[in-house]
């Protein structure tokens, strides 16, 4: 498990804060993760063991997509708390001037962040309170 966290997971998550998570990207990342988990467990696809079963055997509760969304929300809150003149904040708010090509518009990165915020019941402006934001994102667990 330590090798998985140190090598595979860190490589898969590199730069994930700024990704645009499309369905195709999600499938690719999940497939790569499961391939690494199967190889480390020495389980072949020919054995016909479900991914959920392998995750339970290893002790992983959540998929890597949840962690990518957490990283994105953590980064989003961090950038929102920055001063307006900082480059990351200006880049986050930047919108291109040119028109998009004809057809259905592609989803942008902000739509993915908004979807992840809705799934966790987070609202705009909640990032101002760092502790509440990190609790809502799921980075820290509540302690009583």
C-alpha cells in the first residue's frame, strides 16, 4: 500500500488540481488506477474479479476521482482567498475573447468545480472560512 501511495497515486494525481475532468479523463484515470492495483495484487483480468472486490481486499474505500475532486476544491478555495492581483486568481477568472466553434460547448473546468461543490453542499463564499471549507471538501474529518 505504501508503494501504491508513493509511486502510483502521486504520479496519477500530479497536477490534478488544474485538470478539466471529462468523462473520458475519469475513465482513463480509474482504469490506470485499477490496472496498478491489479498488478500489485497479482490479479489478472482473466480471473474475472470485480474492481469493488479488489478495492475491499486492499482496503481502499474511495476512488481516485474523489481525491482529484478534493484536490481541485482545496486549490479552488486557496485561490479564491488570494488577493485579486495574484496571477493564479487572474488565471482562474480569465475568459477567452474568441468565440467557440459551432456546436455544443465543451464543459469548462469551473463547471466541474461547481458540480463537486454541489455534491458536497458547498456554496460560493464559503471558502473564506478555511476550516469550514476543508471540512466541507472532505480533507479533514470532524473531531468531537
